[in-house]
C-alpha cells in the first residue's frame, strides 16, 4: 500500500519546492520507489527534480477525446489509452514523474477519467510513496482521479493573503468531502519569524501553523543556475526543515 502525500496552496507559496524536497528526502531514504505526480496546471515539478516531461495526461486526453489519436484496428480503446498514458511516465532512478497538465475543456470526459482513475490506482501500487503537487483548487483530488491521501500539506507564505488562502484550501477539503486522513499548514520562506499580526490572524481563522521553513539562499542560487533542487546539500536550511517534517510524518 502506497503512502500518499499531497500538497496544495496558492501560487508563489513554495508548494512545488516543498514537494521536490519531500521527494528528495524519500529518494535518499531509500525505502522504495517514489511516484511524483505533477497535478498543478502550471506543470513545474519536473525542473526541480531534474526530469523533463515529454507531454501531459491532459494533452493525451484531449487528443483522444477529439479523435486525433485513435487506437489501431483490433486494440480496445481502454487498452490503447492506458498505453498512451504509460508512455508519459518519465522514469529515473528512485523517482518517476507523471504530469497531469491542464484540466479538460468542454465536453464529457467521464469515460476517459474513469480509465485514468483505474490506471492510476494500479500504477500507484508499484510505488512505496506517491507525492502529489496540486493547485489550490485541487482539481484532480476533487474529481477523485487521485484519492485516499494520507497527509495533505497546505503551504502558505508569511503573508495575510497566504494565510487566508490556506484557510480556503482547508475548508475546500471539507466542502469536497475529500479522503484526507490528516492535514497540516506549513509556512514557507520565513525570513525572521512570524509577526504577531500573522499569528493573530491564524488564530482568528482557527488555523494551526504547524511548521516553518526558513528562507533559503541556497535554493535561490540553485534556481538561478537551473540546478535541480533534488541535488541540494544536507546543510541547506530548507532541507533540514523538510527532513524534520518528514521524520515526523513517517513515524
């Protein structure tokens, strides 16, 4: 049974960076293979992992739905679609990447989504860990394409807007009746502690700010030279914080 860790939060709060550092921890831990699922329409998870997706599931679904990519004679549609989706899996040592892409356009994609849901259920059984980088709206979780999340980490930065957005995500979990066993709020890119105004706002919104990840100059340097964050050294302040988070989660 895979352990599923999902992340959600508004853009710019360090969600994808946190996802990459979680995957870094799991890969180095060596307890089993990791499936990284980029379920954010911006599709940015590949770069910090040093992996390049050739295409997205969204584009494959669109081509199939509009009849631009039909199976050869004698091959069932379901088998062909599963094959096409499997071709989108970017494989590497210890970590594989699946990029979901943008949500579908107009029309009923129920048939395709049912196949995708079935395929992902079978695929995830091959991995010890599944890490899902979601958008704030959690499109793929709300459609139950990706389901049964063990831990949801909601990211925010040290701003009022970030805190209020985290509250919306937290409420969305309840509203959509998502299958999430536990959820925590992580404050990222903190420079010098949290202001009392921010703490007071979190308290007013009934939010528990579970963990803080400090601003990390090494991450900024890696970003400028386009070096994958999965290669960050152990003395990186953000790496140390994420390692501590993961040690607690996986107890």
